[in-house]
C-alpha cells in the first residue's frame, strides 16, 4: 500500500549552482503572478497613502467585451506590468493583451480560435493570467488557452513563437490549472532558459522557453483506448521522461487501505464495480452491473491544481503541492434527449442525470451563443455521490517525496 496522500514535489532541475538567477523586478513593476519569485505580492510604492487616497480619480478604463463574441463575467486574472506595459488575459476568447500602463491604449492583442476544442474545454473565459520572461534582449509572454495549449508570444508584437500540447483529445478534465514556472537552469553543462509546467496528472513538463522544445525527451507513449460507441481516442499521449511523475496519477489495487484485513476486503468490495488503471485510462460506459465508472487520479481535483508550484533559483529546485487521494469517478451514460443531443454525457448508471458545470463552461468565445429565450440551467452535480466512499478506500497518510534529476 502506498501511504502518501498529499505529496510535495522537490524536483532539482539542474545540479549546477552557477546558472544565472532570475532578474529581480524593478520596485514599481509587477512581473510575475505574485509580484516576484518570492511570492511576496508586495511592491514598495509610496505615492498613494492615507493623506491622498480619498482624492484618487480614475486614470483610464479598458473594457474586454470585444475580446470574444460575448462579454465576460468572470475576470479573475492577475495583470502584469513591465517597462510601462500591462499584460493580461481578457475576454471570453482568453486573449492575451498588452496595454500602455500610462494611457490604457491597446498595443496588441492575440487570441486563438480553437473551434470545437475550445468549445468543449471545461475551463473557459480569461483564466488566471499569464507569465512574462526576458533575458534582457528578447521578451516573451506565455499563457495557456482554454484548449490546453501553452502559447509563447513576442512581448513587443504579440506574435506567436511556439506552442506545446500537453494532452491529446482530453477526456479527463486535465486542463493546465496553474501558472508555469520560468527558470534558468543548466543541463549537462548547457544553460537552458526553461519553462516548467506542473499539472493535474503529476507530470512536470519542462520546455525550452525560447524554442518550445522539451528539455528532456517527452515521447509519445501508447495508452489504452476505450470502447464507448462513437468516441474517438488518441492512441498516444506525450509523457515526460524527466522528471518522473511526482504524484499518483492512476488508481490500483495496491493503493487501497490495508490497515486490517477486514478494511482491505471492504475496500476491494467497494471498488469491484469500477475500472482501475494508470494515467489516461479512458472513461467507461456506466452499467449498473459494472463497471460504474473509471476511478481516476490526477484529473478533476488530483495532482497539482490551482495552488501551482514554486521555484528556488538558488538551488534550482521546484516545490509543488499534489493531492494523492483526490479520486474522481468518470462514467458515461446515453444522454436523455431533453438534456443534450450528444450520444453520451457524464453520469452513473442507476442515478438521475443532472447538470454539473465547470466555471465558465459554455461561456467562452468558441462556444455556441445561447438562445435568447433559453431557460437557465439548474446547478448541482450528478453521478459523484460515491466519491467519499472511494476516497476512504484509498490510503491517506501524509508523506513528502523528494525527486532529484541529474
């Protein structure tokens, strides 16, 4: 039995201690999501204080309504400001924009039209922001689209430089849920300006942020194909060779509690009607006799979610929170015609099919516009009431893990 439920990744990206550290942001700038690599969310600004706060006036406004085919209602990103330019993700298109910090003038805008891929994304709208990188000569803006593409843009022009797709035809809610890390590292004596992306599936994808090429091989590996009628399955997925997975991303018999023989037998009975397997095990068509669903780890709430990760530029070490017991059952049912015209939707056999919606779902610019007369959908979730029992069946003793990559 594996005992670690909440894992902390300690991944040493390089052995060299001589690689250049990240440049310190100027006191008046906000160059990263949390202001600086220390995560301080602080800048020593003193022009505004208690004596003049009540005299402040609006300098300029910028509306994002035109950045997509409908206004956004969930603007949650953190803008960055570097060298007098404000960078942000905005609008239902999740466009990356650059604004003059003094006047609010739009300098450039970049948006990806992802079609059906964007319309099917579980995390739409403008997301939680972007990242800025420079070596003092060139500068890049990096952000993630609703369709799980990592995009690199020229910070001056907004032109795309490269992208890397982490998951093919995603069926598991494996969106890139946290900001990437920018790190200057050394690999085999060669300096590399890297971008490292922690993920729900417990993989740290490390790419050269200049070229977009993997720092270590990320080969396409064969994965299981499902048998739900009408569904298409990607035969392979890109899986990093280094670092190895830093958290659980599958569910196996070995993961079940074994504190006593009776508890282990109870856990075996509980999961007997579920499909188990490694990362990218496909969802199943739910049946009362079994399987009810695929038990997944590292999907909707597993691995590294919104908390993201941090990076120590002095030791070249990445620290990432990860959940090792966040089990999500994914089953599919034929859709009632009054709910959807899709052949299958998420649900569990023997239970009522109801809507469960993610934040911003069906509200992005690639989604069909709603009919004006359409009745509002009801909230709530469906098909997941076995979740707590399944979680109890999975081991949950905290243990930190250390991972060294040479």
